[in-house]
C-alpha cells in the first residue's frame, strides 16, 4: 500500500498551521488516496466531500494546500486539475508520479523474470534445474527471492511511516488513537512476542502496523488517557474519525 509523503517540516509550515487540525486530517487522507490510486496529486470533489466537510475543503484551498481548476500557482510541479477536481500543492515534489511507479514495477517484474530464467538454466547453458534458495532467503509467491529473513532486533522501533499508517487504520476502524506511552508499550509487546516465537522476517514494519491497528489498550494508570467529548455518542463515524486524527496531530506534532 502506498502512503502520502510530505516534507518532514510540514507540521510547522505556515500553511499547515493556518489550515488547522481538522482540515489537515482531510489533507492527509486525500493525499493517501492520491498515492494509492496514482492520481499524480489530483483529488475528485466526490472523494474530498466523502472524507471531509465543505469548510475543511475551503480552508485547504484558501491556504494554498489544495488548488482548484484554473489556479495560478507558479510551482512547476503543481498540476492543473480538471473541473470537479482539486490538486494537492507540491504533491510531485515529495511523491513519485504514476509513470515513475509503473516504470519501477515494470523494471522489478523484468528483473524477476531474468532471475527465474537464470536460475532455471533458461540461458541455454544447461543449468540443470531451478536454483534452490539459500537457507537465509525467503521465496516470494512468484518464485523470485526476497531479502534474507532475520530475527527481530531487541531494540527494534517502528518508523514514523509505520506509526502514521497504524494510526490512520485505527481511525478508519473507529478506534481511539494510541498515545505515545501506548505506542511504546505495544512495540515492547510486539518485539518480545517475535523473540519468544523465534520469528524471522526481512522487514517488520507491516507486521507491527497490523499488530498496532488491532491492539486494544487501556490508558496507563494516572496518565489521564484520552478525553472523550460528552456528546461523542451523538457524533457520526466520520466525525469520530476526524476527531481521532486531530488528537493524533496534537499528541505527536506530526502530519
């Protein structure tokens, strides 16, 4: 799954501050939509309205994080959207284009084909059957080879991208966001479980994301937990999700 990439200093950018947390939740979700669907940074109006409110959309356009059809932004990588679409400002500065993603996939597929041909003696040299993977290699579903699988390091920590992905998945499922203390506790439990099971993998981020997404934790004693609004039961699921994202930004200072 692809995720929306932004500048590391984005959380302190004047445009981001001016937009406010609620509008930033919409910006992040629609950015992820654009990355997953390879739209080169354009967002259909219908998608924007599905994820956010008219007020949030207006804020993103007003501060310059989104552009409407006919915009005059001078940045050469800001796309000109069609009527009925919005363009994410600077999207192609931090995210690959559709052509780049498809080109990379084609190169990777071609590389795998050549590796399989070489391993099976397809070069005409009479290789005598397919190459057997080494003990430290894990075959993928297409017969190629992935990076060596290894035990998890005892001090392993999730990346910012892993945390963002898990928190967004929790928001989509209507679950509360994990606090910094809860994230640390979840990570300790995850690492210990992998060590106890003697599990091996080439990468651990995806497994941790799934673990954190489904983790149900209580607030640590004396920490106060997350304050739930009195009228939370009356909120729609979409409002609860946006409120959860807003709390995430306040807790982590990230976008």
